[in-house]
C-alpha cells in the first residue's frame, strides 16, 4: 500500500508499506490409485536405413551409353521404307434370294454336262454357279447378240409341271 503525507509538496516523502513474504503451501498429495502392471510391454524396433551414398560424378559419366543410342547410321539413307499396305475393304456379302423356276429336261441335262466339263478343266462348279455365269455372259453381250440368244430359247409354261 502506498500512502502519501503532503501531496502538494514537490518533494514529499512517501511511505511505502511492504507486505511480509507469503508462504506458499506445499502441494497437497492426493491418493492416486495404483496402476495395474502391463501384461507385456511391446517395444517397436525402429529400423533405420543408412542414407544412400552419393555417387561420384566420375562413375556416372563413365557408364557406357545404351546400345539404342550408339546405333550406327543406316548405310543407305536414300532407300525409302516400305509403305504399309492397307487391308482391302471386304465387300459385304450380297443378300441371297432363293427362287424356283421350270426348265425343260434337255436343258437341265445340259447343266450336268457343263458341270462335268468344268470338273475336267480343273474347276468344279455347282448348278447355281453355272446359272450365274450364264447370266453374266448374257449381261456382257451386245444388244443384238442378246436378242438372238433370247429368240433361240423357246417359251415354257410357268408353274409346276404335272407329274405323269
């Protein structure tokens, strides 16, 4: 506490009250329950790997270059590389149509003779292949030859033949 006697005087003597030293109480011990002993203490081992050693610069430079880098230049640089041939575009299979027609017996027998002839020539053929070849031959003819071939074929009654 500070008290002053003559507050108006410039050199006033002040009395300062000094408090007596305070005693600090000793910490109070409280009853701590006893700890149960641990079953087994497991200690983890810390494995430290040694720091990698820095390689000297001379060893890095002394390594041989990979073979891919050392390849010699081609002897003939003017030769062009072969161009990849694109696979031919496959034509879509044509839609097939099944049809029936009437043919005179003599002309039907000619189909068998033509089949045997194709076999002897080394290229066996089916009846349908012979008919398709005939259609292509007719399509390739000139108009006058085409009309002459049509007139050489007699007309046939359509429909199924009567069985006798």
